[in-house]
C-alpha cells in the first residue's frame, strides 16, 4: 500500500469514526444501552475512536517505515482535526430538528 493510499485511508476512517458516536444510538456501534446516550457518553466514545484511529495511523506508519517522533503539537492538531470531522454528526444529532 502506498503512502498516499495510507494517508487517505486514515483520513476517511477518521471522518467516519468521528461521526459514528453521533449517528449511532449504540455504544461503540455494538451494544444497545438501556438508557439513551448522553452528550458525555458520546464525547467519551469520540475520545476512544480518536485513539483507535491514531493506532491505525501508527500501524500504517510503522509498516511504511520508521515512525516519526511526535510532540504535543502533533496530538493537539490531530485532536482538533478529529473534533472538526465530528461537526457534521454533532449538527445532525443536536442542532437539526427531527420529526417524531
């Protein structure tokens, strides 16, 4: 797999994973909870998905060659990008009116 394909794969997976907590009523898209999910649960899921996508990126980077060292700036930027990716799902869940 080329580096370009790896980068786009991580970007697409990050976009889907960032929106999944807001589009799915299930916990981690697997378990149906007894009570409806709150915003805090959705944000916790978002954090878990951030680390899972980061692990995928680390795996792909490791397979491509040597892993580049990352400092706090890298994590601040990727977290901000991940939250930005989550915006469409957040808007759909909390800002749009849904008919019953």
